[in-house]
């Protein structure tokens, strides 16, 4: 009598067996929206700190010309393209995040790896838009399920972007490379050897915080390539003695998420980020902008700003005093002080507020002295209550418990995604609106595109 298939075997089989016709119209539409959003972030982040040097390094290494480095246009091995483009995508911490698994918000940064990975391997294999989207959705689903089942604990210090995303990228590459179910299971075992990365890169304010996003794509592709070449990996990448859950998490706390409704429901990042900064800064930004717009407040009118936050938010990297350090942009994107000051000084928070000139603006530093953070018990971790006192003695308060962009409780429309896309194009300054318009028109009908390679001329400056 055959034993029941394990979770990893079921996940591998689903990655191979899923067909595009399983996806309803809503899933197809939101996937296209998410791809547009993600690639806009790739475009906007292409010139960020350290990225030109990464591009130069990959070009210098050379290799088989399989897939395109965005904006630059050089073709490199698919893994290297996914690596570079993933890093670009994460640069402004602006891409879609946090899958809603069974209605539960699961903090993660999956799309910034899976979309560049799917695009790179689809280009290398000449896949259609439907094939790319199918691979993307099975990869998103696997990464989301593995993440949600873990309970997402932070105490061990592993950055989930560098762990669960590798499984997602492996599934995408394996699907597009035509692996069998057994080969896919081996690929998951092989990618177990490639997991890593640490939250310390964020706490220390380094450019390295972007690396996991690209490394996960590169390593997932390599794992799939090795499996196709005949390599074998551990039988159970998830639950073996030294598997994922025992090595990298506090245990599989919600195993029902791994295979519940598998093949029926496909999970993916659900939150659209309106602002290029850590998600927990978004509620205070929302509240600050609401005060500015409702009451016509200008930075010069402000005497003081108090942020009521959960203690966990104040303890987070974002709650620490802003210090420019060696990577001012990275530190600013993970700072309540910087993002709120930018909101009051500019009436918006966009990539332009994280340019070198904006980061060096002494008015931002001066505004920090007006901001106080207070720990309270009646505000949730991702929420904020902002109270502004003006020089004329007036006081205004706004509370946001769920920041904008959450699809269930505070959704934003396609207009926000398109505004982000065009702002990223304009901030990039190289691609130009003509090419971006043609890229967008193809992406909007991606499920009808016969060859993903037709996108690439319009993703290159």
C-alpha cells in the first residue's frame, strides 16, 4: 500500500500539474496588476545605490546570453538576470508584499523575487505570457504557503526573503524548465542548501538588505537547473530532521496552510504599497497626509508631531532615531522620523524623496526635532495615531489602524498602481514614456502574449 504523499511531494506535483485554466478572471487580473506594479519598481530602482556596480559585475562575468538586465539591456545567464532585477525591484521597498493566506495577512516580500525570476526564465525559454503567469502563480503560492505555515517568527534572525522565496523561485524555474514531479522534489531539496540571509542587514542600514531579493531568484534557478541535470536533494526539504522548519523557523505552527485548498486557491502578495518605505511606516504616512490635506497644514506651520505607536513598532528598526550612515536611502526607508518628515515637507512620499539631494536636505533633519514617538496599547503594530500641534495653538489628530493598500480593509485601485508605475518611469529618467507606454500595453494583455521576449525591447533604455 502506497504511503500518503508528503506536503513537499504535493507541492511539487501541484507546481507541475497546474494549468492556466485553473485561474479565474479575478486572479488573472490581479496577477497582471501585480506584475505591472513590480516591474515599475524594477524600473524605478534600477539606478539606486549599489545597483550600477552590481550590473557592471554581472556584465563583467559574462556567460550565456539568456535573459535581459532591465534598463541596461545586457543579456546574461537567467540566474544572473533574476539576481540583478530582483535587487533593483527591492531598492525602494516599494513592490507588492504580504500574501493573504486564508484571509490572514502574512508579512513577506515575495513578488520582488518571483516576478523577476519568472520573467528571466520565461525569456530564456521563450515562454508565452500564460506560461509565465502560471509559473509565477505556482511559485508565489508555494512561497506563501511555506511562509504562512511557519507563523513568521523573527527571533532567529533569518530574513524570510532569503528562505521561502528560494522555494518559490525554484518552483517557477522548475515549471518553466519542464521538470518532472520527482525532479521538482529534488530541486526543493537542493534549494534547501541555498537558504540564508539575515535581518542584520536592515538593522545596520546596509545596501545588503536588497541582496536576499535577488539571491533567492538566482539560487532557485540554479536549484532547478541542477535537478534537471540529474542532481538529487534531501527527500523532504520541509520536515526532515534538518529541513526548513527545523533549521530556519520556530517550527511549522500552521501545517494546514501548506496543502489546504492546494490547487484550488493560489496565494500571492496582496498588499499594494503606496509609499517607497517599510510597510510599518505607511500608517503614520497615511495619517500625516490626511492631516495635511484636510487642514492645509504646511511644514512651517508645525510646532510638534506625536506618533502613537505599538511598542513593537518603536522597538523595530523604524522606531530608532534616523542616522544617515553608509546607506542613507536604506536607513531613511526604515525610519518613522524620515518618512513622516518627508510627508510634511513635501506633501507626498515618493522615490524622489529618497534621492541623494532629498536625503541631504537639512530641512528634513531640522524637522526630526519636532517628532516624538510614544508607545501606546490601543494602536495595532501596523497602525498609528498622529497628533499635530501648530504654531497657532491648534491640534489635529488622525488614526489609521490599517494602512492603505490592504486589499481587504483599506484597498487602493488600479489608478494608484498606474500612478506608481509612471512615477517610477519618470524617476528612472532613462526608459522614457514612449517605451513604457508600449511595455504597459503588452503587460495589460500578458495572458494573450505568445512570447515573453517581445516585452524586453520596451524594458531597456
